[in-house]
């Protein structure tokens, strides 16, 4: 009888200890998993990289066409693509440098890189694939037989996961900047995206075959929106977005 009483007292004491311990922890969990009533501080997510950190990233901006190769031609005004490409590329260079990127341009004037198209493209390839280049962004204007088609597009080399991620980031941000519905990035097989070792994207800013786009693409306001969108997409690709 004394033995049973002693055992009972020990059991009661043990249960009391567990309950008191649980209460001290802020809960009444008798299984030993005691979670405090006040939540633990949540770890603050790491902040987005500061803009100055983007200085370690080098972007090649390729203004498509140039010289004898004027590219697409506006259906109404006859404006040539190469001049608009260069204008947008220059604005994009300024914007990216403000954000802290290092920028290399394939061309900085109305001239092509070489007289022969084959030599011109070879020189562009050499610039794109030099050491230290992080990504390549080639600026173009589009055209299509259906004149109702308008708005920007982005192309990446088919099969390139990083190219697709870059193109997707840019086209989403670009559509947002223009207030357009978002479009998917498109796979393709064009010289710039095929021959580039770093992830590359061709940004078709709009359609010179569409009257509305043709007019807008020649305005400083619209070009500024294009640049804001492309730059936001590039920044987001490197993890520096909001």
C-alpha cells in the first residue's frame, strides 16, 4: 500500500511538473512540443540589391541595323527602323548607367559596324561575347503583313532557359510600363540570340507596319516609356526589382 501511494505521488508530481512547464512556455502541450503564445520574430527578407551593386553587371545594348541596312520601314511616314533603334538604345544606355550597370554599345552612330553585312554581324558577335558581359539586349522595331498587329515583343533563343527568363522579365515590365496587357516571350532562332554566349533578348519595341505604333515610336515620350520598361525588366532579372 505504501509502495502504491509512493508511486501515485511520483506520478502526480510528474504531471504537475509537465503542466507547470507547459504553462511557463505559454501553452498546455503535454506532448513536449511547446510553442510560445507570442510568435517568434519573423526573419526579415534580404533587401533587394542596392543599385550600386548592379555595377558588377555588364549589359551589351545592340542597336539593330545601321548604315546601308535601314531595317523595317514605316508604312505611312517611311521612317527607317535603324534610327529609332539607335535613339532607344542611347536612352537605355543612359538609364542603365544611372542604375549602376556597366553598358557597352555595339554601335553609337548611324553607321553600321562594317560595310558588308556579314562583317557587321561578326563584329557584333565579338562585342557580345567578350569577357565579362552579363546579358545582351538587342533593340529593334517590328513589321508584319497584318497592319492591325501592334505592341512590343521579346524573343529569346529557343532552348535557352536563361534567355527565356530574361525575355519574360523584360516583356512583362515593358507591357506594364506601356499599360498594355502582358504578352509571353517568344522563342526564336535569330543571329543575335543564337550567337550570343550570355543570355540574350531581342526587344521588338513595336510595329512600324501599324499606324498607331509608327506614330508613337517616333515620340520622345513613348521612347522614354519603352526605356523605363526595358530597364525595369533587366533590373528585375538580376534580382533588383521591387
